[in-house]
C-alpha cells in the first residue's frame, strides 16, 4: 500500500512540475477522499491550486496541512505568500513569522517578510529580515535587489552610513552577462507605472515608500491637472507572474497613502 501511495504521489509531483495542475488537483482530491489526513497531499493540493491562482482554496489546503503537520515550514510560508498575492500583507505577517520560528534560516521567508513589512510601514523590521535573507540565502538570494532595497530603506530611516554601505555593495556587485535574444524567454523591460494622488503632500510622501521598496520613483508635476502623479519604474522580467506581483505591490502602497494605481507603459 505504501509503495502504491509513493508511486501515486510521484505521479502528482511530475504533473505539477509539468504544469498539469488541473490533473494534479483531480488526482489529489481522489487521494484525499480516502486519506483526508495525508499532510503531504494537502500541501501538494495547495501548491497546485496556488499555481492556478486559486488563492483562497490554496490557503485552506495549506492551513489543513499545518494542522496535520505543524512543523511544515513551506506550508506556513505559502499561506503568507497567498495573502501577500491577495494584497493582505497584515495577514501574511504571522504566517511568515511562524515559518521562521520553525526554520530561522529560511531565506525566502525572510525576504518575503521584509517585503510585506515595507508595505505595512514596519521599515526597521523589514531591514532586519532583508539582511537575514542575505545572510542565509547564499547564491540563491537576489543580492542586487536586496542591496538596493536596503540602501533605500536606510536612507528613509536616516541611517546614511548603512545606506552608503549597501549602495556601494549594489554598485560593486557584478551584473551577470545579458543573454542573447535567442537564449532568453523572459527579458527585462523597463516599465513605468503612474500613481495618482489628490494632493501634492501625499504624492511626495509616497515617494519614500516606493524607494524603500526598491523602485525608482519621481514626482510628476503638472499644474494644469487636478491630481498629482508619481511615476514608478521597475525592471521586472517580462513574465506575467512577476509583473502581476509588481503591480499588486504598487497598488497596495498607493492605497496606503490615499492614491490610485492608474496604469503602466514601457519607459522609452
């Protein structure tokens, strides 16, 4: 029986890796109908549902997995990620903190918690977790992005020495060579996003929030308009998931400062 179950789970893993999420969900639901307390199956169901962007159902599956196996770090992390993607950063925080209680060296949880804390204005705590992401992430961590975010954070926190330290690291870290056009499927394209605010004071304040989150931002001053704009720039790889994540982050920060995300275009 155990051998058959292992084979069945291996098939499900293969389906998920191949992007066949609907088939994986179907098989998992069949398995869970007979073994409802199988923690790994609940976790895999959450993964397959999350890949389909069924955030609410995915979170329920991960929550059940944590009930069955409270030490399942990735399930706690994924619940936090699900809330982050739904633009509920305050809900994401305790789940990411729980993941780090179980596994303090989980660098991606440190990084995601740092991003979430920036969104809710917990800038000092965000800096701590981003530094932990650097410490534990090794070659996997996106050092360039983290250096830039830390430099921006410490500028906002009025710690110029720390800001200069990370700015220097950001500038000194060699960039990987750009692949030829025929060798890449996700090129980086510099995009600009327009955020609108009802007054100049809010528009000015949000500049620091966007910069702390690692974006370039500038005030768009047009005295003929009744609204005040902020242009935010990013170099996100042009795949749909990464781009949607950037927009969700920009929208949340805009709402926190009483603004509205107005759209995007290519920076030329």
